[in-house]
C-alpha cells in the first residue's frame, strides 16, 4: 500500500476516536507507523502479546486501541487472542502485515503467508483486507466493530520485496 | 507467609484501586479474599497481567493500579518490565508473589530462585522492595503510599496446599465490572 494512503489511514482512524496505536513494527506498515510516531502516538513493545495486553488495559478504560504487527507476530499471539481478547470480548482492532502474500517472497514468510487466511478464520477473528481502493470502508467497518464491543482485524498485503 | 495471606494484606491495602491478577491460583486467591468490581481476574493469557495493568495505569493516572503477578508469570513476560520502565507510570505498583514455583500446575520449579528478579526490575527503572515477612509487608505498604511508581514489590512466599475456589464471574462480566469501575 502506498505511502500517502498509509498516512491517511492513521489520521482517519485517529479522527474516529482510535486513540492508541501499540505494536511491533512491520515494513509493510512502515508509513502508517511513521505517521503515528510523528504524532507521538505509538507504543512499541517487545512482543506482540505485550501490545495486546496493554491495549486490553486501555480498552477496559474505555479507550479505543489498535494493535499492529507482522503476521509472524499474529502467529505468536494466537493463544492471547483466543484466551484474552475473544474470551473477554475485548474490542480491539488488529492491523496485520501479510508477509508471504507474493509467492516469491522471502522463504521465512511463505508458510505463515499461506496459512494466515485460514488461521484468522479458524479462530473466528473477523477480517477485511484493506487496499488503496477500499480503505475508508474498511476503517469504518473496523470502528463499528469495536463500537459493538467486538475485536476485528485489518490485513495489508505485502506487495514488495526488500 | 503463604500467597493467600499476602494477597489479603495487599488487596485490603489497595482499597478500591484496580488490581489485575495473574492466571491460576493468584486470581482465585484474590477472588476469595477480596472480590470487588475493579479486580481484573486474568484467567488465561499467562504472563500478561503486567501489560494489562500498564494499559490501565496509563489511562487512569488518578488511580493507583496494582498488578498481582507470580514468578512464573513475570518470567514469561520480562519484556513488559522494559516497556513499563521506559514509560515510567507513577501510579503502577507491580507486586510479584514469588514462591519459586509453578504452584498452579503442581509445584514445578521456576528459575526465580537462581536469579535476582529485583535487580532486573531495578535496572528497568522500578523502585524495588524485597519482602520476607508480614510485618515488613505492612511497613512497606505504608511506606510506598506517598512514593511515585513504578514500584516493584517482591514478596517471598512459601507454597501451600490451601486451594481457593475458581473465579465464578464469567469473563464478560469481569470485563463489564472493570469497565464500570474505571
């Protein structure tokens, strides 16, 4: 996803009362995170599960949060999502970089990239793939999900190599 | 001192302030000795009580937020000490009830007896207190009342065969009670 849209997404969500952005970086989401850092609105954690814990504490304080991560971090977080976020129905937005989407991506991304859609489905986390065309609709959807106290995920495809 | 005794002393001292308790026997003990709305009983997601407590502390600067951790729990999320120490919430009190074992799963040993948890906490910007008796615990709780956090209390406890009942609140009710209390 291009730089301009990634930066716009940050402000679009911020305007819609998503107040905290917490996670572990992904180059797929580089400009989104950079925009958050410029606005002094990012907490970088040591692991993704830690980010989910902090966002949960904030959600319990009636403060909407987004947790960003690579899909490797999503795989790390499955037990936390099932035994904390879904168990207590904590309203959080996940933003996940889809590494291994391109078939010639780096070898360490390929397996998780392949099983990611099915993993999301199996754990019952509602997901939309966010693109340069549908990003506003996807953001509105995610904001509505957490208004209804439901967690959800937005996935950004990695369309480049580095 | 066993965990349940120590939990009771700290929970009473916390008053109406929020407490996030680790999974396993920790949450059960807290539920049995001092159930209240602002207790977040974490029943899964081992290791994350400190992170959930940090999120609550950052958004509720007027409340003193207590984390009831175990040695097994904090060893699973040592990274949270780094994040807490870098954000330095003044209202966060991190209590580790250390029995050198995974008591909830059958007393298997942890490695907390072989390292110095308090030194790790000290190096991540906590004010630290190591407590080995009930008398000292009461003294320290009084001493920290006017102290800014993050504060780390390492309470050395012994294992016990006493078992508290399971938390009877449903997870969604635990969530709503905490939301309403904050």
